[in-house]
C-alpha cells in the first residue's frame, strides 16, 4: 500500500513561536538606502586580539575534538574563579555547564524546570526570547510591569501578588534590556527572600553586568539566592564575542544534573577551541583592559545620546545606568503607537529604533535606542531624528 505523499510536515508547537518584530523592522530597513540602525543589541567592537589569538593557537594545538558535555574542566574552573574574584561567591565547577551563548542557557532552564500548565513570571517589557521559551515549554506566562516611577525595577509587592500556586520560576535580567535599569541591592535581596519563601526558581540573565555607569553596581542573584538561582551569562556582550556563541549556566546541583541531559542531546558540547579562548578571556588582564575600554566608550556614547534626546521634541529618555540601550518615551500628544512611531522615524529620518511593544505590551509608548555604534553614526542619527521630529 502506498501512502499519499505529503509535501510538508509541521509540528504544531512551532506555531506557538512568533517571529520577532525587531527582525521585521530590520528587513524593511535593509531594502532602504542611507539608513542608520540604532536597533540591534550587538557591540560594534571586534573581539580583543588576545582572545582571537588564543583561539587560533588552540586550533593549532589540536583542540578540534569533542569535549565533556558540560565543557572543558579548566574552563569551568576559570568561570568559578571569576565569580570568586569579582563577587566573592563560591561556586563548584561541577555546577557549571558551558553553553552556546546565553540563549541556550535560558532555553535549558525553561525546558528543564517548566512543563505544561506551570506558570513563569516574566517582567514587561523584557527581551523577546523569554516569552517564546515559555511558549515552547507550554508554560503559563504571567507578566508584571516594570514602571518608570520605580526606575524599571521589579516591585517586590507586585511580584508577590503575581505568584500563583503553579508558579515555578521568575525571570530577571539586569542590567536590563531594554530599559538599561540596574537593580538595587535591597531589591535583589527582597527578590531572593520571595523566591525562598514561595519556593521559586529565579532565572537570572546577566550578560550586561560589566556595562555600568554613574557608580552603579551589579549584584549577581546567585550570591543572594544560591539555592534558587539559575544564572545565565554570555561572553557575547562582555568581550564582544557575539558570533562565537559562548556562554554558560550556573545552577544548583540537582538542576545542573538534569540540564546536562538536555544539553547533551541539543548540542553535545560547545566548540572546543572556543572554550579555550574563553579561558584566556577570563584570565588574561589584556582582555579585561579591553572590556574597560569598551565600557568607557559606551559611557561617552550614552552621554552623547542623552544630551541630544533631552533637547529633542516629542521624546523623553529614561536615564539608564547599565547595558547600552536608552528607553525613551514617546510624546502622548502625537497619538502614535510605538510601532507607528518607529516606522515613521525609519521613513522620515532613516533611523532604525525598536518599538517598545516588540518587547511587551508595557512597552507601548516607548522605543529602544541602542548606542552600540560609532559616535559619528550616533551624532548623525540624533541630528536626523531632531530635524524630523521638529516638523511634527
């Protein structure tokens, strides 16, 4: 018996995932000429030479084979040393998995800890992948708003109110994408206490930890809630290694033991010579000198963009203390949605910004501006925006 041939097979769960509105805007911009993008969240710097040279040497030295699923032991030891040195946190290398960027780390957390009808609390606005990860895990999604009057920090009282009997996990991301907000120490401690009281896991995504301004400090959640925290981190932003796809997750022993099973079948292991380069990134002082140089450059760009935006009509920026984004409020009198405003800027100023609603419903009335681009480009983009907005 012959079966009728199907042209295309499709798993129903793939329809749960929505294509990012950010990418849609980028694709429109690519078809236009003389466009300046302040949209994508990627460092414009190249990876420091000392890290690139380490990768080249590793290839020549034969690091072209499989590694343990969790990662090369020396690399995991270097990650543990990093947390001890920077934050005075004791972490066992056995509680670390080297991942393909923080993306994989968050995916592993959602898939390992959540199942159908479990609830996860995700702030609004938030980076796009968290909601999509929750959909794939078939979890219920609870959004809690981040408010300007609270400097876009999570309100502990609102967090408690949002918790249900089925809530298993809270997602946090500080320094924050898209707002640039930084969590205060007292808020970190309050969240840690809530997680302990309500038996919640905290997925803490911390890739912007080294880009801080005006004396702001980063308080890693794992220091305050070690038994409840799944930490996701990445080399992409810190060391300008976005294309390398190198990250890691740290979690309690019982969680790591189960995450490694999924990781082993998803990618097996992260590329061996890239892991060796990661050791150099963490242990060589030249790589950290490069990180500080990048931070200082971001600080100068941040100051430049804030200066221009504060003089611009119809837009009001929140003053961020972390990451490399500015979250700016659109004048309500324009009666334009975030998407319409972003489209209007693209059409009339030739500048790409991200509509706030691409990052959650609470992003309505806001746009995200990335200053991870050259100063000359930022200046021209600001001048274009000012000229266009002055005509409204």
